[in-house]
C-alpha cells in the first residue's frame, strides 16, 4: 500500500471501548445459528440501527451477492449486547428486508458505485432496546460540514488488521465537506455522489469505521442532549487514511430519508423522522500559542458557531470560569492545556475545544 494507515492499537480505528447502554440503537447483523457455527462474535458480519422496535436500517452491500439479494431466512439481528460473544440482549430473526427499488422495480443499490447503500429490515419480534430517529428536513444544520459525529461498531480496529473486537467501539469524527470528499476520491477514480453519500472523518486521518462496521450508525449530537441518525457505514479506501474520510449512506437527506420514512410510516404508523433538533454549538480556537514556546504569556482567540454564545475556560486543572475572546493567560514552564466551551444563549454547553502547549524553561 502507498500509505501506511495512522492507527493506534485497539480501536474502531482510533476509537475507544464503549457499551450498548450509550448507543442502544446499535445492532449487529449476523448469520443465524442454524446457518453458521459459533457465538454472536463469530456470526456477526455488519452493523445496523434500530429506528423502531421492529425496523433496522443497514447497508445493502452487506447482503448483495451474485447479482442479487439472498432470502431473509438466514439472517438475524442482535440488540442490547455490548460484547458479541455474550448472550446479553436479544437475537431476533429477520422477518424480511426491503431493498428500495426504482419505478421499474430494479434495486436502487448499485453494487459498482455503492449508491443507495441501504436496506430496511423488519424483525420477526420487537426489540426492547431504545431506538433513534433520522435527522429531519428542519434539522440539516445538525449534520452540516464540520459538525461532530459518532460512529460505532464491532469492525476492524486497524486497516487490514483482522483485529475484530468483541466489545462495541466508538469513534469521533466530523462531517466532511461534500466537494472536498468527492475530490479526494476522484483522485483515485472513485465517484462519491453527494445525493446518496455523506463523508465523515478526521483531518489527518486516524479515526474511521472499517471492515465489519458496515451498515452501522453514524449519529450526530444535538443541542440540549440526544442524537440523530445521519448515515450508515458504507465504504472507504483503506481505513482512517488522512486523505480519505469514510463514506456513509446519506440517510438524512431527502431521497433516502423519504424512502425510509414513508416505508416505515406505511407499515407501522410510526414516524422515524426527527424534527426541531438544533446542532450542538461548536467552539473554535482560531489563535493560540505555538505547541512549544519559551513565552509564558499566551493569547487565545476563539469563536462559537452560534451567535451570542458565551464561553467558559478551564486552564490545566483549575476551576472552569467564564471567559471571553481574546483570552490571555500567564503560565509557568511545563505542559499546559486550555479547554474552552461555548455556551449558547439557551445556556446549553457546546462541544469544547482543547489546546495543549508546552512552555520551555525553568
Ligand atoms: N465496507 C466496509 C464493511 O463492509 C466498511 C468500510 C468502511 N470503511 C471506511 N474506511 N470508513 O464493513
């Protein structure tokens, strides 16, 4: 490979261990015990998201093979389980799965380009786990480029690592700009279409979904608490490479959202589309000290994504206190960190920004 992946051992790639309690809508897609041997860990092959007690959204490419979609009778969904090898939660058979089709009845999923990489699974009995709503038309700002997002799954912890964790893992990424993502992929001959795909990653790489995470959720935090579903893990070039964010099914945009929303509404009467949620406020530090400096005085300039926000600053292990931009600190030689958190006009804390620097000298 041309690029060595930036990875640290034991992650989604670059993530950390988490539990199903934190992300209760996360499911594992597995072969039924009657089809494959072993426990849930051995039979799992994709992730999925519970959007109602009986409906799961996952990726079409998880099932597609030999030019078509196999019958539902070999698959199951595991809910309420952190460690796949355990018997916690429920394992529920697929009742059926719905592959969205065009006017002629042909699957919208395109196995060459991975457009419309989603299917809707109906469970044979309801899951008792909590569900998540898809971001609605008035909630687009929650998944605008630059907003934080979380990806979860039991996928590989390193590109080509074959290191599949038993426990659920979480990675923090940011929604990527559509054009920038399409450009990166165009350079290697892959078309990323912003009508059906949404990219997310980290500047500099290092955090991403990977093989085995497919179909699983990408969610965004919303102001005042809670999350919305905006994507399902679809593909990438390697995993966590700096120049290639992960590509997700664009579940929260008009075409995919309408298909999912209308289908489930017609089947159950349940509306799986969210409304009224606002984006979390971002804190952005635009100026600060050099990473290594001899200067004891540091000047920080920062702003919030939401107008009329106020700020709270925490220097090293001191108490957090109100602050404003520009913010001046004077510190002793050594390692320091400043955490700045924007607070919106409603008093809701935003995503903090953190800066670490080191003052040389004695
Ligand atoms: N296609 C993979 C799967 O089936 C998911 C790959 C995601 N890759 C990435 N770099 N984000 O599990």
